[in-house]
C-alpha cells in the first residue's frame, strides 16, 4: 500500500543510514523497523520459544519419578480418610 508519512528529520537520517549500512532499500528498513516496534510494544509477533533446561533430579536408583503423583494421591487420600474418621468420632 502506498501512503505518505511525515518523518522527523532525525528518524529519517537514522533510517537512511541504516539502509545504506545494511545495503537494503529504505522502504524495507522502514517497514522492518515499524514491524519490530509494533511487535515489541504490543507483544504480537513471533515470541522467542520457551526453552526448558533439563536438570538431573538426583534420585536414587530404583525411584520412579512417574510414581510420585500416585504417591501424592495416596497420601492425600489417607489424610482425607483420617480427617473424616476424626470428624465422625467427634460427632458421636
């Protein structure tokens, strides 16, 4: 799309210097700069991918980390049953 934009002199100078230094057309430098500014200010665009760094858990041999959720469920169930038993004894 063709449009007319009035740039401040300092911005025009920076854009033209960038175009000359990078051997890219002024239009390309202007569009890339606007796109980067909009992406940064709005959060729209291609964010950096989230990278999760793996770390050793320091588990002893024979411990299955997949079983920890089951263990947590079992402990929670036991605590619930104990609390329920105590409440039932109090209400008698």
